[in-house]
C-alpha cells in the first residue's frame, strides 16, 4: 500500500474565535505557511501591560545595582529587584508564547484537505481543522517471504506499478523491519518514491517487482 510520507490532523493549541483562514481546500501549502489565525486581541492587551511592568522592573533593577555599588542598599534588596524583573520578563515571554499559539502554521509542505470550520467559529484544541498530507515523496509498505530476506537491502531500488496504468515507477528501500512475523513468516519492508506530478495517492494498492538472488522475480 502507498502511504503518505507525513500526515497530521491540524488542531489549535488554544481556544478562540477564528479571524482568518488562509488556505484553499485541496491546495498545496508550504512549510511555515499561516493556515488559521485565532483572535488574539485580549492577549496583545495583556502583552502591552506585561511589557510595561517589565520595563519598570528593569529600571528599578538598574537603579538598585547603582545603589548597591554605592553600598546604599543591601544585597537582599538587590536580589528582590532582580527577582521582580525576572518574574516580569517570564510573564511577558509567557504571553508572547500564547500569542504565537493563536497562529496555526503548516509544519511541513503538502496538500491540505477539506476544512471543517468557518471564519468566526469558536475552536478548541479538540477541534480538527483539516488534514495535512505530504504526498511527495510517498512511502510504500509491503511484506516479503522470509526466505527472500537476503535479496533485499537498504538503498536497493525496486519497480512497481498501479492498477489502470502501464507506467513503471521506481522506489528505494529505506527500512526493513528487524523482526519476522511469526504467523505469516514474512518481513515488513518500507520503500520511498518521488511523486512530483502527484500521480500517486495514499491508499493506492501497488504491485512491486523485486529481483531475487535466484535471478527470478516475485510479484507482491
């Protein structure tokens, strides 16, 4: 079977109102592309407040250091000023991280499926927005009888075709399961193939031709 190289369900990390959807259903998206934007007005107001507090704490710390150098305050008072600044800094960074989570970004390039939300909808981390699938390259998982184990190696090329097409495709073996299936006496193998024209899709059934050491071929 052909499998997507990568596939995930797009879900938000935070809850909120969707203010923008920046992809077309069934289209290709690139890694790092903004897909969904969640309302962050409240968080930005909190960030402004936190930045103001951090600025004041920074100035207080600066003055405390000057006074400490002049032996006008104790080490304990300096430590309090430093602690207040670090707390204000942490609060600011936390809000920034929350704002960052209101932007849902594509983690890898691929094709995005049908969306399940509309602009203005309230979504939560339990909401599935859409499915993102990477279909170039593609993985092919198959099994071979254990007696042919010595005939397959990592990096080896093999040929395959799909129903309804006479085109012959080439894939490269990238992984071999280290354990034989005891019930079927077979070994699982994974190959990878390029799919620049998107002519292959995940879920397709393929027929693989693998050369074995007896100079014969087996059809899987």
